[in-house]
């Protein structure tokens, strides 16, 4: 049995580490995500992230692959054509079963056939924060912004942090949308630990919570933007 970290699990860990480090999802000891395990242990550890696993399983079932196959993992965090292969009605049923008993946002209110096996759907639809936007949007908007996978261009790198230019989440006239580009400071390394190669000014990168999770190709950036907008459209339609 291999004791090297499979590419799919390594990709999963890069995006799962930032919220896990903060204690927001997954098991304790975020550093365990970055360890080197056999394939059975990798699957068991990833399955403990009960927010992400139903989506990974749905994408994998749609293409008859493993939930930790690299393209499956990339589709969940970033996006891409595999999302179109997941039946949205079946996905809704899977998610409602998986999160029974939990307080959710709009999951129980979306019409049948309105779901996407992407992290943005979990953030904007399943998480309950969307329900609080109409009260005082300051805190829920910041949580939704931090939790979504966002893309930006590296402007500068200084020590353990990078400055990126990205479009933050905004809430205007009852609509959730992306605002004009702004400056954001994210961590790319901490105590010698990094989730990606050293960023270079001009790179397009993905960020999750306060961490930089790696560079994005042009197709990946386009896929992330498309998946994000699809979910925003679902949310705004449901709230209208």
C-alpha cells in the first residue's frame, strides 16, 4: 500500500486546511491534513469533513470515480465541466439527507433542480449565514467572503504574506454579488508551512479564509468565476 500522499488528497488538503486550522470544519489537529498517509487513511480523514464529502461523493458517483480523484476534488473547490454531470435534483436530495437536523440557509427553499456540487453552493446556500444578511449584513457578509474560494492577482509578496487584488463579495439592494476589485492580504506561509509554491506578482491565485491555496490557470479561474456566479444567481433567485 502506498504511503505517499495522492494528488487528489493533497489538493483537498490545500483547500481544507484554512478553515480546519480555525476549527470551523473537519476533525481537530489541522496539521494532520498535511501529513503523509496511506490511501485508506487519506480517505478516512477526508470523509471526516462532513461538509465537503457529500459533494465529492456526488461528483464521483456521476462519473464513476473515486471521491478523492484529483479532478473530482478540483471540481468541488474550483469548478469545471464535471459539475454539469451531477444531477441537481439528486444532489439536493443527497444534501438534505446529509444535513438533516442541522440549521441551514436556503437548502430547504430552493426549487427542485437548483443545486451545484461546488463549494460556493455550500457556503452561500447550505451555511445559515445567508439568512442574516437582511438584518445587519456586516458579519455574515464577511464570513461568506472569507469562506468562499476566491481568485485574485498577486500584487506583492512580503515575508509570509501576499497582497492580492480580487473582487470581494458585496450585498446591495438585497442582492449578493461581486463588488469592484479591492486589495486583500493573505498568508502564503506560516512557521515554515505553506499550502502552495511561493507566489509571484502577476500570478492568479486562489484564496480560502486567510490563506493562499495555490495558483490558478486561466481555465480554472474561468471555472471558479462561473461556478461562483451560478450559485449567486441561485441565491438571489431564491431570495427574490
